[in-house]
């Protein structure tokens, strides 16, 4: 981490992309999967010459992602994090929308940046303000779990304004606290905010779109905003999976499956099944 933050020579992009080229990627992923290996084991597994292996290891050592101890080669702490990032690039590309949109480098940069705290604080403040303003609308906008209900959305519970605001702020607190403790305190509230930024920004976007739709009588914009809710949930799943895999050290595939279930599948079922008619 100190290499990334304190050395202008080694930026996040240079470390990640420098380590992900050619045989370096194979070396890192092999060490990430198998743990420390001898030089002979690396050569035999990768099928490369001793001179090529030493050249690539020298480059990786300069980036600070591997270390050599006697005859063993191992990843550093930074190397493990870089390996986790690199391992997410290939699998499940069809579901990895943040790669398509070019958001992954931004997410990684924010997580490792000294600007993380201020950026996440602004994001959280925007989220809270939007939830409070939304709770004062008629009908009120509320957040329960990661479900947004009321105020021109598919699901409504008919909550009062005070109860809407209280439930929204409580849900936000529970979400951040749950991630913090379930990740064994590895994902701080600030990093959680980055991981769920699509749904964090949605209330402000929805309020704005509805106001424009009502003032200009463009009712179709409300439908557009409802569709954007599903997009925000899907993006949240992919962004959060990247944050979780990077901070906790799990594979991106496993993180994505859980995140899709929690942030997209379950909420979508509530929206798509007409529960509000039964209420």
C-alpha cells in the first residue's frame, strides 16, 4: 500500500497493468493460486526458460508485487491484492458491466487513494440528504434493505414521512454495519460506500428525474427512472463484488454470485412480483 500511495513512480495503473502483461500475469496468478513456489517449480509449470523467468521476476520485484526468499518466490501483500484484481478481468466478462463501462480502474483507484475518505463522505452525505428529501415527498420515498419504495416506484407501503425517513436511515446504517462486520472489519464504511455507489446515487437521480417529468409533463421519464433502478442494482452488484474480492481476498466469481443475489436477484423479485397489490 505504501508503494501505491507514497511513490510517484509507481501508480496504481502502472502496477496493475505492468503486472498483467505477458508471463508476469501467469506468474502472479500461479503464486496466488498455489502459494510460494520454488524457481524450478515455476519454470516447469509455466514452461519458460530460466532467463525469461528471472527477467520477469526482476520486473515484478521492482513493482513490489513479489519477493524472493532463498529458492522460494512469493507474492507480497500488495501482490496478493494485485492478483485479486487481475483474476477478475477474464471470468464472467458478460456480467462484468463495470469493465465494459471502464469503472473498474476508477473503483480500484478510489479504494487505494488518499481521497477515499473525502469522496466516500461526500457520497454518503448525498445519499442521506436525498433520503431525507425523498421521505418528505408525497408519497414518501423510502429505503428498506436495498429496496427503494414509494414516490413513483413499483413498490409502495404507504409509510408516513417520519417513518419513511427513519426506515431509510436505519436501513443505510444496517447495510454499512453488516458489510463491516461480515467482512471481519476488512471493508470500512467508506469502502462500502464506494462499493454501493450506484444505489447510493439513485435517490438523488430519481427525485430529479421525477421533478423534471412532472414539470414538463414527460411522464415517460418516470418509467425511464424505474428502469434505471434495475440498472443501478445490477451495477451495484458488480461494483460491490470487485470491492469485496479486493478487500477480503476472495475470487471475483464467488463475490459476484453473492452480490448478484443480495443486490439484484432478491430486490428484483420484490419489484417484479406485485406484492404491493396484496398490501
